[in-house]
C-alpha cells in the first residue's frame, strides 16, 4: 500500500479489519509476514491450520456493508472500536 499521508496504510488496515469484524468475517489473509503487520496482531500459521480456518471462514455469511450501509462512509471510531473492544 502506498499513500502520500504518513501512516495512511495503517488507518486503512484498521478500517478494513473493523469492517470485517463487524460484518462477521473470521479470517483475513495477509499473505506475508512483516513487523508492520505484527503490530496489528498478525499470526503466522501453518498451511494446514490456514486451510482449516479457511474452511470454517467460508461457511460464515459475512456482510461487508454492515457498518454504514451500502455506499456510505463509516466513521473511523466505529472501526477502531470494533478491533479494540475487550470483553
């Protein structure tokens, strides 16, 4: 990801993850491991583990537009709250 603004890719990732969590998605494949993604909780797993998680994730009906409705922007605080809320 490239941008002219400092840390814009981090903000975009937080927004994406918040939207996915809120929409019921259970897996995000980063496809590569690096320190930048580690700070967001990247977990490196084996191919067999990935296939098992993918099999489970494909059985979940996700709704990418559950935050803000179709075509509407989402407040950043909603995305941030979705990934930082503790139970």
